[in-house]
C-alpha cells in the first residue's frame, strides 16, 4: 500500500512540476523524486501505525511541506520559489489522495 501512495504522490507532484511550475531543469525532478521517496515512505509508515490518523495526517503534511521546502531551497536558493513548489506539489498530491 505504501508503494501505491508513493507512486500516486510522485505522479501528481511531477505533473505539477512539469505543467504548472514549468520546471526546465531535470535536476529538480530528480530532487523531487528522491525527497519524496524519503518523506512519503517515512510519513506513511508513521501514519499507518498511528492511533490518531487525522491528527498525524495534518501534522505530518505540515512537517513534510516544511522539510521539502527546505530541501528545495538548496536547489532554488530562493525561499519563495521553494515554498511555492512545496506548497503546490503537496496540496496537489493531498487533494488527489483525498479523491482516490
């Protein structure tokens, strides 16, 4: 099940990076993939073992957003662009996940 969530997240976030953010540097796609492998798998392991699903879901999404924005900052060197990418990608994958 964790692999399914990871693949859905990667699909949605890569699509957002390509179509909405229009990123041209292939290195950012690699950074997004590697960052999501670590954050998504870790987050889903914690989420599935939690007794308070929704609390962990909301807090975990905030933590993932902040951590990913921080990682993206090392690529963009622009805090606003890093926050924008992290916010759009994470909101997109969260909304997709809620509908599936």
